[in-house]
C-alpha cells in the first residue's frame, strides 16, 4: 500500500507490468520509476563504460541512470528514462547495456580495469598494428551504445501543430501557474505547457503542511487556480508536453505525448505531436534541477537526489528507505528530513559540509531531534547493488565513522533550468553566493521567473512573479490585482557552501562520479586539465562529460565547479558549454511528422496521368513530376518497348505528354527587349505567330535553360522552359525584372499547370491536326515549322505550335488542363489507323539524340557554354549585352580547346556505351588522362546501331578521329562524329 | 618525432595507471607569445594546425605560431559529421582529396595519436535516372583517376547496408549507389588535438584565446598581425579561418567570393551497432553514419542565407529527419539527442581557395564549404607547401583565387538539376 | 526561424521567403568595357559581412516581390525592411565587439566570460 495523502496515485487502479521479464504491480499515476522503486527495484541498469550497477537518482527528465528499453518489436524504444515513462497496463521494459543480466554483467570487468581506461585512453592506444584498428573498433562499438535500435517500421503516426499565442508560459509550478493567472486576467491568449502528466511542478513534491499560500496547502492553491483557468476560453493548458527548442523571434518547439498511457495497443494512432509555437511573449518558469554531490562511490543504487526522494514520498506515497542518511551543502535537503518526519519515518543523520547552520530548516530539523553532523563529509560508501553504509568524517579530522543506511539523499544545491533561456540567446551570469548560473540579459521578449531565475524561496517567488509578470505584460490594473500571500513561518535560508569536491586529496584514487551515465569521474577531469585541455569545451569533449542522453543536466555545473577548484579559476571566467537543443531527446518520427512515405514529397502529375496508369506506363521521377518513362505492352522488356515507341514515331505517329514543360506567359510593351536581354539570340524581329528557340545563360556564361518562345500577339508571348528548371527560371526572370530592369513593362505569369501539352510527332501527325481542326490548312505555306495558331477544337481554344524535339513534323497543342485528357483520348482514337503510339521520356531521349538535340542538365552540367555546344549560331554578335555575354570572353571561357559537344559512334555498332563513361586518347596505367565523357547513349532502332553524345576536349576539331572508352573490363573504340545522326538536312522536319 | 615521456602506447597507459594518471604531460603547451615568427597561421582548426605541422615537418620552418580566437578545434573541425572520402568528379578535386585520404590512412601512426579513422566505406545513393547517370560519371572518373570506387545495384546496396529501405514503392526509390571502401569517418576532435600535439612537439606555438583584429601591410608586403593580445610580426601569414575568412580578408582589404552560411547537424541517442557504413543521399539530403559511441551522426543542408550565428532554421533539420525516416523507416522511434550549427564558407563553385593573394606573404586557405573536414591533412600539406615556397603545389594550383576571373572554375556542384 | 516583415504582405514565417544575398550590387551597364577581374567582382566577390548586412529577400511563397532587409548576420536580428530602389536606412545594430567576435548580447551562450 502507498502512504496516504500522496498526490499522484489512484490506489483503486492497479496496473501490472514487466521489468526484465518479471511481473510487478503499480498504480495509475505511477511512472515506471516510481513503480519499480515501490517494488524495491533499485538496480535498473549498467553504466556506459564501467558497467557499474546503477539505480534511479531523480524523478524527472534529468535522470542519468534509470534508462530502459521500452516495449518489444515494432514498438520498441531504446534509452527511455523510467522517470518519464507513465505506467500503463502490460508495459514491458528491459534493462540495458548488460549481459547476461543486470545483476550479473560480464561487462562489469571494466570496473576492475578502470585504472587503464582514464579519460582519453582511446586516443593513446589501439594504434598498432595499424591495420588492427578495424578489429579493435568492432569490439569497442559493440561495447558502446546503450539500448537497441528498433528493427521494424514504426507503426505509429505523428503530427505537427502550429500555434500562435500572446503569452507562452513554460512550466506549471507555482510561478508558472501564478503567471498564467495574471496573464489570463489580461484577456491574453495564453498557452501553458507542462512536461509532466500533472500540473504542479514542485507542488507535486511538497507536503501538505508547510509553505502554505493564502492559507491553503499548495495542492489546494493549485486546484483553485486550475479551476479558475479551466473556465477561461483564452487559456490553453497542455501536459505531457516538453518544450525542447527556443529559436529566433519567439519560435518555440514542443513535443506532446498524446498517448502516454496507451502502450502498444493501437497501430496507426497518432503518438506524438510537435507544436510549432510563435509567441508574442514567453515566460519561462522551468524550475531548477538539484545537483548531486561528488564523492567516492557516489553512484550506488539507493543514492538519490534529496528532493526527488521527497517527490516519491509526497507525490507517489513511497517510502524509499528505513535507514536514511542525508548529505547536503545547503538547506533545501532538510525539507526532505521534515517530509519524512511528517510520515513518522526517522532519519539516521544529516551530514552537512557547513559549519554554521543559520537557516530555519536546519533549526527545525535539529529541534526534531535528528542527528546533524556539521562540517562533515561522506568519504565513501559501500554496497554493491544497493547502498549499505556511508563513511563520514569531520573536515580536517581523520576519524572515519561508518553509518549503516539503505538510502542516501544528497543535495549539492540547485541549478536553475536555464537551457531554454540560453537557447533564446539570453546571457547568463554566475551567482557566487549559491553557485548557480542565472539569467542575466534577455535577447528576445522573454521573462524568467521562479527558480529558473534563481529565486528559490516561496515568498520571493510569489512577490517576484507578481511584479515581474505584471511589468512584462504591461498590465494596467496592477494595483487592483491582489498578490498571493505566502504564510509560512520558515523564510530564512542559510548560506550554501561550495562543495564541488568534498575530498579533493583523493581524486586520483577514487571514483567520484560527475557524469553518471558516461562514467566521467573527477579524476578524468583532473587528467584532462593536466594534459592541457583547459577550455571547458575541451574538457567536455575529452572526458565526454555532459554528452550522455541527459545532456549533462546534473553534471555540467558540477564539472565546472571541479574545474574551478582544480585550476583555481573563477567559474565565471570559465563560461559554460553551449546548451544545445533539444532540451530532452525528441523522436525522429515526430520531427518528420506526416511528411513520410507518400507525403515525403509531393507528386506532380499531368492531366493525362490516369490514362498513363491505365495504359501500363512506368514512370520516371523528374523533379517532383511523375513522367511516363515507357509503356510496355504484354510484358515487353524496356529495350523492346522503347525501340517500338521510337520506331513508330519516325515511321508514322507518336504522341507525347509534354505537359510538364514549364510555361511562362509574358505580357507587356517591353517583352521583346526583355527576351533580348535574357536569351543569347535576337528577338526584336520575331513576328506574331512565330516561334523561336532560345538558350538562357547565367551571368557566368553557362547554359541554364533552353526552350521555345512563341509570339502570341503584339505584346504577348509564351515561353517554355525545361521541366526541371521551370520554377528557377521563373524566379530568375522575376528577379531581373524587379531588381535590375524595373523600367521594363513585362508581366510574368506561370501557366504550367493551367495548360496541358500534347505533342504529336511523325510523318502522320499532320493528319491528326487536320481532323482536329478541319478549318485550318496545315500545309507548309500556311503553317510552317516554327509557327503558331490559336485554333478551336470542339469549341475549346487551343494554342497549336509547329515545333519539334524529335526532328519529325510535330504539332504541340496547349489546351486548358481540364480539357487535356479528352483531347488526348480523341487524338488516340483519331490516330488508331496510323498506329498512334504513346511514347515516354526514354523514347523522347532517343529521338532527340538521333537529331543531336541537347538536354539541359544532361549535355550540360553548369560548366558548358553555348559555344561548347557548337551553337555559335544562337549567340548574337550584334547585341551589346545579354545575360552571360561578358563571361563568354573570359580568358578560360574563350579558350578554343574546351570540352565540346560531339557525336560518338562505337566502332562496333552493337555496343551501347554507358552514360557517364569517360573517353581517353590512349590507354595508360592508372591514373589515365581523360578527355571527355558520354552524356547520352542509346540504341537507335532507326539507324540499327548505337549512338552517343558527349563532351570532348577540343572535340569539334577531333571529328573523324578515334578515341577509347575504357570500361571496367574492356576498351571500346569509338569515333568522334557530328552529333546529328538523322536527317542533317532537316528534310523530315520541314516536310 | 614524439619521444618519451610523451609517447603514447599501451605501456605508457599501464605505467601511468600505477601513478594514478597524475604524471601525464600536457598534449600541448600554453606558450608566451613571441614578438616575431617566421610564419603565423591564423585559425587553430584542423586545417590551420595541419598547416603548421607540415610547415615544421616538411619544410623545416622553425618558428611558427598558430593563433586561435577561441579554443583549438572549436570551429567546423568540432562541428562536422566526420565523413572522409575522395570520390570527387573533377580531376583536380579527386587529386587533392585523395592525397588527403592517403594522409588519413597513416595519420594515427604519424601523430602517435589515435584519430580513430574508420574505413567503413561511403555510399552515395542514386534515386532517379539523373542521379544514376551523374554517379556513374563520377564512378568512371574515379576509377580512371585511381580513386577506389564501385557501383552497386539496388540489391548490392541492400546487402551492404541492410537497414536502408530499398522498396521500389517509396517516393524516391534507391536505384543504385557508388561505394568508396577506403572512405569512412574519424574522431573529429582527435584530429585537432593530435596535430596540435604533433605541432607543439616540433616547437610550434599554439596560442589560444587570441583574436586577430588587423593585418599589417607595408608596401604590398605583409608584416604581421594585430591581435587582442598585441602585435605579432611575421612576413608570412596563412589565414585558415573558415567561416570567418571574409572578416579576416577585409582587414587586408581583400574581397573573397565567399558566403558564410549556417550548416546544421545532429546526433541521435547512442544505440548498439545498427549501421556499419556512411550513407549519403544528395537528392533527398540525408547523410548518416554511426559513431563509435553508438550515436547516429546526421548532417543537414545549409540554410539559404548568410549568418555567423552558428544556428539555422529548424525547417532544415525537419527536412533532414524526413529524409532519414524515408530512407531508414526503422529509425523513426529513435531520438534526436543533440543538435548544433557551424558556419561554412561557400565558394560559387563549391571548391576551396588555397592561394596566394596580391599581397606578398599573405595566403588564404578557405571556401571549403560543407566538405572541409575530409581534406584536413591534405589541405594543410599543400598550404604549408604554398607558404614555404611562395607558390602553390601542383595539387592546389587549380584552386587559385584567380580562377574566378579567368572562369576556370572547378564546379563540384555537380550537374544542375535535371531538365527535360 | 526568422519572422520577416514583407513590405507588401506583413509579418510572415521565414519558410515563405528565399534570400538573394547581398543587396545593392548593380549589374554593370557596360560589361564589354570591364576586364575579367572587374566582371568577377560583380559576379562572385561578396562582402560577406559579420554584423549589419543589407540583403535581398523574395517573398517566394507569397507575393513574389523582391525587397531589401537590413539584418545583423551575427545575431540574425532583422533591423529594417525596405522596398527595391529605396536607399538603405540607417539602423543601429548590435555589432560584434571585435571583428570576428561575438556581439555584446545575443549570440552563442557565453556567460560572464565576455564583458558586456
């Protein structure tokens, strides 16, 4: 049974769970830690390096020791802190980092070998023989690591939630609740976030008799405020939610556990939500974390933080010991003695490093008749798997006294939880009198209150909260608000005494743990300092202090104190290491949210997509677009399908979905001037109804895009871009217009998705358009190559261009997206008698390569000019300037022997070269000087042989010569040719 | 070179164990600043320390100072994802990075300091036809340049790295990968410490907490530096200050083609071994390996704006985690433990500058962008040569500052996005 | 995660914007008259300031307008926004104490070791 008057536990609801295969019982309201402790299970796991037996030391997210592997199979999670896991029916947990069991662990041999594993020992050994590092490393890696990664996919889902508020309050202890009450009365939109599953913070560890507020116990006070807040619409309170990042402009991130007590019963449920919060003002009431004391063997199970022991006592109704010793350097631990007194449990002794005890808490304890050893320290402890005794002595005396005990409560003072404050870029100040870092200068609209601001006694907390919150929120009617009144007798606290190292002389021979999880001792810090690692960052990295899964919440300040004592430097001159986000570890799945699997990246599809799927298309990813790659018929192999598509297009009629090409509508008085500036060729004389191909450069002279632009009207043009560059070209054009040439009247509109584009190719393509548009004459005179007409089919206006990317007669029809599919279907049925063949991107590549047409991004790679592409003809010599012109004459760019586009034919026509293969003049031993590479390579069914394009050094002059393509296992002889393999006279194109 | 009692070995460790480790010598001293040095290296990161080390070791320069504004190794050396590889596309890049890789292979022994260089291979994954084409281009180039590289098809990728999701039904399926087996990771801090210790043992003064505030120039010749701890004279100054290169350059009136951007990275909580290689995917921006400690080490992309604040936008982190969960769905329930940012100085062609300047005696080594760690020993080796001889080594001649005028860039952005 | 006050739309999340680098670099009107070094200066060389920087931003997932921002690159504080064509406003920024150093307030987590 639990002690009565506890705050968390519902004793009517019994819960069973498993730890290391054994069944235990707890109650609703327990954490895994409290339930284990209630069952007398103190030994929870083994430490990282020495495999020392370890037990729970705290009751919160600072816990370094009590970490477990939670659940099995797809639900498993490594390294969960037992102090944070809410107990639920059927929970399964296992201890970590031990073999075969937590009670008997072979790895514990490391504890005996510890003298040989000081800080930095890895850097000094394992170097010989050089080849053996991999073997050493294998064993090191298997010894390291804590829990196990899941092996299966995560069955749960995660969400992101955006929230805007006036005032965000982090932490629901006394100051946080009080701040929420003040903010709420101001009609502000308030969000109060609490990391635990219950509101209350330190209230949860308090007893019901001391430190009353307005005459009520803290629990009653909390209930009343909560009741008021819950009635308001402008206040939102969330629990089980940890704020883990405080970024620019009051952008904060929190993670909420939606199902802390649901366990594994449901798949597909939303497990966690990442809150993305923009707050006008942020109030941090994040509390403080008690520090351990550093003495020999201070890591045994049963040695715990004093206030956490109070929390287990008052919050969970668990008495953790029969023979209790308290070791402290400050007054707060005396409250634990008093808490036990209220439960009629006696304390063996309080060991206090201080000589003069002026505070009222020690006085009260003394009056209770509890033995207090002043000016005393604990030298050592005993007990392998649970503490059995402590060895105490007076400072400056030699007599050692042994006290038997089964629980040691320690308190090394308190560290304000300033993590979020420093993440917000606030600066800290070290306060010497109680050895803690407190907020100093804020950088954003941030207020710290309560113990995270270094205010520890209740009276001051209430006063400070009332005053500073009112000021921070600029409340008008401050006078009319009544402050909360603290009405306990105990107010005076004694001075804390620094006790970073209680037994400085014996550091080197002792195991005084500073970072419990990473097994960093005071000795390791001493070694680091003596080896020249003076900066706090160097000490951290050399010893790994503060780098465990608790991120040094209990160890960082102690390490600073120890460095200070050993080096004689003030802590304030040492500075701190950076408090990095996240405050506590955050699930990857939650950070990814819904953006996984089918939502990882959007899929863009054309209006004809459903037809492609119904017709067996395989797809190629081009940027975010899904483009048909080829359309196999009856289990056709890819090569056969592509050859069929290519051949049908040249022989009769092919149809391509070209909707993904970027389309930019340009209007305005100055479009032709604009085109003159962004393209290399001249545009002034392009007549209405005509189309022109253009190449676009960056101002470094390199090709960035190409495409056909059509003059639709006097001041109206339609530009096409490549699929992949549509967005970047649009942005670049807008950039030039808005920032360099605001005097030009040009309006740009992206119409890529407004029109579908159907491309009819082949000698019979004219037949189809003649049927579609019977009123139009499509002969060369009326509708020549590179011209455009606005036509109607079934009453739908279409933009028809005669342009070609295959070298065949081709008509590209742009039609509003909603009509694209029906036009496509009509083309398919009209083309039946001509064996109309839909072709995909692969056939498109072959067809254009047969004609030597380039693809930007394949024949170019950001280092290729139009001159390199042998496209001198498109680079205007007359224009004074265009984007990229100046760069073409730079000393290297103007060289004549640059890599240039050529055709490449294998001497053996059956060999299809690998794209990406390189060319050499002669084969030599490695390294072999390369002169170019293959950019495109295909089998051409029309030529009955392989063809390839490539960039070859001085290639244009090398036409007719032979080069070699050395592959993995053979050398392939090739000849450099013109890149145009079919119809160099354009007879087919212009037919 | 490193002599007892400083030499590290199993024996020194055992010996020291019996004296409770109270007799270890400092790995490097805390020297008084001299008035004048033969050469000053500005920046005590990996590249700066290796430069000093090789100046002393290969070129016999006796009197060298490394001046560091904070603590050595505190910049990008201690903030990267420790990936080491040399499988670069262009000949010039492959040459310098492979030279660095060879130095990595002997580093622990050369320094008598275990930098834990772990050749567990680097896989660059292809997710579409464009990736396949570009990675194969790199593979063939590497092969002919003598840089070890293999092509793996999807099945081989799965075999080499069983935890990667090779289902054909994911948004961007794995279509193959290149594998460089000699590539891998190292313990980043140890690289700085090992070179510092090595340099110190050859008499190099390592001066920490000393910020450069000015560069003294007389008649086109550099004469020394102003620092927060006074003037230090030298006729040769090598600047290796990564993210802050432009700030130092400004002191000499030089403008560089650099932008300093945030680059973020993170680690997971430590777990038992689960991934035994380095996986890189440029297309979906996922870079992951597992450290000896068991943490998954994950690199994110750069933010799109200049910043010296050592932090970036959280959206970049989210994008990276999405890609990791996409490629490794089993990591979904693992947790981000620690996140950090660095400042990377990026050149327009994503290649470094290791160059003389128009001021005699002033040299810059910068612009390593997101990829400097892997080059650490090679960078220092060629920069030492450049400073000692007042002319570049053949390996760094292509990385001159003049290439931005001539147009002879070494464009490692790879190809632009596919466009057809 | 910055919060940027678009001069056309108001305060919006950084994710809606893209940065175009240093502002007030005008494309030369006379490219043929420039030598290679001068062209490189326009094309590639940047001040890359630590401290107050004037830079271009585009509201790319919004009104798609370009505008200028004065931002402290050492702290990421946005000090002013102004439209294209307007003169850069004079603003007070919390610049680094020394050229490479940290600002008096706002960057990193230095505690009391830095005087302020």
